[in-house]
């Protein structure tokens, strides 16, 4: 079956055509906006696994009409290449953050960090990419700032992907082929890898293979290593497919192929890689890069060999650096590896086997690069970018891995972020399927051990909307869980909800908007649970036998300090005062005694001017004393969640993103709002780095930080989906 092109007025209409023509399991290959509307390339999933897709370039069909595409192979390859390059350009624009780097702009934020990277040997392209995620806290850092240097080291180490576990690489059976230009050190590296494997698993499972029949003495050199290691060696002609070798190496579980060296400009590179990919045999390609080569040469080697692998129907993701001892600086090689999203397995630095090869440790390699800086003239001008159009695919793959890193950091930091991803993944599915998957996902949520407390929102609709703000669970560390709880999926009655939270999930901390009703309040006190209510200033309380409003008692409350905080996306100070009072729950008997509580008065002041931004009032049980200020702050900062949720709800329009149930849309909107608010409020270094990475997706527009983070999170998911359609998404680490 051929690839089919569908054009609709919007995404919803185009997806409807896809489902009508190909069914619910259609494979989406690409999508883009055109003058006619939204264009989608799709094919049936069964066809994707049984035969290659064929597309050709043709004039767009009329709107709301699907057109099969003819099957001339030459035109098909040309059209697909043009389409992929266009997709890459679109996504690079989406991923880039515009920054003014002209000399006329004077010293810009991050200029000292730019200088440090250039002095270490990194490219301007990578430096600008790193600086696009510079946290606002470090914008004015000077060159010797320890915090800025630590941030730079973290950013570079994060971009350099290595083996998390050498054992995972060595324990994975199969065929490994070392490829690369002449003289890069493939034969010696073959011996080093084999020696490391022999030390781990013995000689019996391993075999060496050479395809180098051109270089005088090449066979003999590898044969010497095979004798020293006591492993067999086999010769394979360069034009023979790997499948011809299998019968001869039967019983061997780890086979290393030392290939013939070829210039990256040699047209036979594609043929060589094609023979390595011959038949049904899976061969893992590893590219060797000479650290002493010129950056332009290394760039060309990576681009050409990756193109050859793709043309042969394979993939090239792994590399090894050789001849580090001959290189003046290591940064240029690491720069290229990072920008192209390659994974660095090992670093070789001499001829001894196996001593002179070490597992790549990203943090140590980056530290070595930054310590080997060569000072530049103070009036240095930024060099012109040397990257060409051919670099687009490498950069895109690097961006794909960067996005994967950001997503993994969010998963590790925020409980239930994986659940939010699962909700997003429901987009485009039939409504009935969405309902089934949502029921499965939320069946036992929050999941055991994740939630310690609950933020219970008001039981009424958000102003101007048809939905109520979902409730949010809190982790043991006080972080909001990324997947909220829809109000309409919970039991009716406040006390019933509180009881269910305790019985089913052992939740003993409750943050309430409004004073609990009589039954719920009495139950909370009988259970001796921790609770805190944010209330209105008009609430009447008892003091010295008289009933007065809370706002009227603020002047006589005792000051109890202040804390720095963020409020509605801005830096502020929260000034506390408190006063013991009595309060009766709504619905309590008239003759019942008032409960002894502590009234809290908060003034949120602007950090710079001291101007009062807002006043807030809270009530907590007197038995909890004065150690509840973190709870008051959490309730205060939750004020922003309905606003952010409403903004996200409006951004997640079905005409743009796809058909979805209202409850799926609300879960996505409230979850994105919760994550954005958490990242805006957190003050640790990891949060700072993550904020900067995300804000790099928002285009640098000036807006409130929490709003910018919300927009960036939406962008993150959209780009993730686009990259997945191109097959450049998250990849396994082993």
C-alpha cells in the first residue's frame, strides 16, 4: 500500500479522513500546514511493517480529498527527502530561541560563558544553543562565577550521551562493525573491544572479522591480536554481505568486524555499509572519530557516514573517539558528537591493548575540556557559523535527544508526570478508546505511595468556564502531582471524600479552599489529621466572647515573620501574622462550642517596592501550633492553578490538536498548569536548569514566567510528537 496524502481545513478534519480511509490504527508519517489547510501523510500500520512506503511529489489535491501517491522509486526518494528536510526546517524554527548576537548589541547576557566555551574549543553554534537555556538567575554572572561554571558543566555533560552501564553494552550479543576513514584506528580499537569482552566473558563466545583486503598487512595485524587474545579470526571480502559469514561463526555470540577504511568522500561508503546490513542479520554500527582531525573533517565524516547508513536502511547512533593523546583539544570532537546526538561509548588514548581505552564519562570529559582552555583576545569576534545544510538532520536528532532528556527529567522530578504523558497520548484516538484508556489510567489513582496530602479546590465552576478546577495530590516532599483528580469522578460529600482519601490512599494532610463543613470538620478533628483552610476575610470568628470578621482583627494580630516566595509568576515576600480565635463549622449546632483555631493573616508584598499585592487569610487547628507556614504558602501559591488551567484549556483547542473528550482536555490542561506552577516556584538548581531548557522553547517572548513555562510545556509535547513522526524520538539507552 502506498503512502496517502490527506488535506483538511484543520487537523480534526484531516484526521477524520485518515481514520475513514485507513482505520484507527493508521500510521501518521508527517503533518504540516499548507495554504489549503492541514496536510497529513499516512499509511496503514500493516503496510508499514510489510513493504516500503513510496511517495512522489505532486500538486496538492483539492481540500477534503485523499490521494494515493504513485510509485516511481527515484521520484519517491526525492520527494521523501524533500519532505523530511522541510519538516526538519519547521521543527528547527520551533525549537530555536531567537537571540540578538550582533556585535552592535554590546555585551549580552551570557557573554562570559560564550567566551569560556570558545576558549575550550566548542563551536559558536553549540555555545549559542547552550546559552539559549541560560537561567535568568545567571544572566549577569561574571567569568569566574562558580555557580555559572557549575551550570555550564551540567549543561554540556547533559548533552554528551554516554553508556550508563558498560555491562549492558558488553552483555548484548550480536555483531558490532567498526566503521570510519582510513587511519582512524579501527584495527587497534577492534582488539581493545575484544579484550574487554574476553575479560568479562572469556574467549569462547567472541570472534574477530576483517574486511580489509586492501591495506598491506591488515589481516596479519588483526591476526596477531587474535592469537594474543586466543580468539578466532575470519576474513570477509569487502563486497560480501555479512550473511555469508554466519555459518562460519556459528556458536559465537559477540562478533567484532574491523572494516576497510574509506574516505568519507568515497562513493563506495554506501556500498560498504550496505554489505554490512546485508540479509536479515542485525549489525550494530559504531563510527570511529579521530580526535586529532580538524573539526570540519569530523563534521563531514559524521554527516557522510550517517547518510550512508540511512541509504543502506540502517542507523548509526554510536561512536568511539580515538587518538585522544594526539589531539590538542578534545572539545571539537565532543562538540560534533553532541550536536549530532551521537552516543559516545569509549575514548581511546594510545596503542596499548586494552589499557589505553576507557569508558566515556561525560562529566569527566567536559571537566577536562573546560580545564584545557586557550585564552582568546578580549576583543574576540564571534566566528561565523560553519554548519551547512547537511547538518540539519544531525541537529534535529540532537534536539530529539535533548527533548528526551527534558522529558526524563520531568518524569524523575514530578510524580505522575508519566500519567500526564499517557493522557496526552490519547489525542487522535477515537472518543470511545479515549474513554476506555482514561478509565484504566485513573482506576486507582493516585497510585500507592505517591500522595501524602490533597489540595481540595472549590466545588464550583471556574469563572467563565463550564468546568471546576480538579483537585491536586501532594507528594511527601510537598510537590504537586502532575496528574490532577477530576472532581466529577469522586464521591459526593466532603466528609466522604476525606474518608476515602484516608482509607484508600492513607492521605492525612488536607489543604482546603474554604472552611470545612460541620461533619467534615468534626471528622478531621476526631481523626487528629492535619488540615489548613484558606478563607475569606469576611469569615466571622470568636475572640474574647465577641464575633468579628477576620479582616477586622488583622490590626491586633501578632507578627510572626516573613518568607520570600513567588506569587503569580513574580518575586515577592509573604508577611505573616497570627491570632488564636474560635470558629464554628458551617452546619454545626448552635449550642456547640467553638473550635480553638489559629487565624493567619498574610500580606503578599512586591519584592522590590514593598507594595502590598494581595491579602490572604487562613485557619488552622490550634493544636498544630505555628509550624504550618509552609502549608499556608502552598495554599497561597495554588491560587494560580485555575488561571493557568484556563489558559491551557484555551490553547488545547481540538481544531488544532485533535479530537478529544472534555475530561481528557481538562486533565491535560490542569496537569500542564500544575507542572508549570511547580517549576516556576521551585528554587533548587535542577529546577533552574529545567526551567531554562523549557523556556528555550518559548521563543524568548516577554511574559510572566509561569505562563511562559506553560506555553513551553505545550510546545514540548507538540515537538515531541512531530519528532516521533520522523522516527527521531527517544531511543533505548543500551
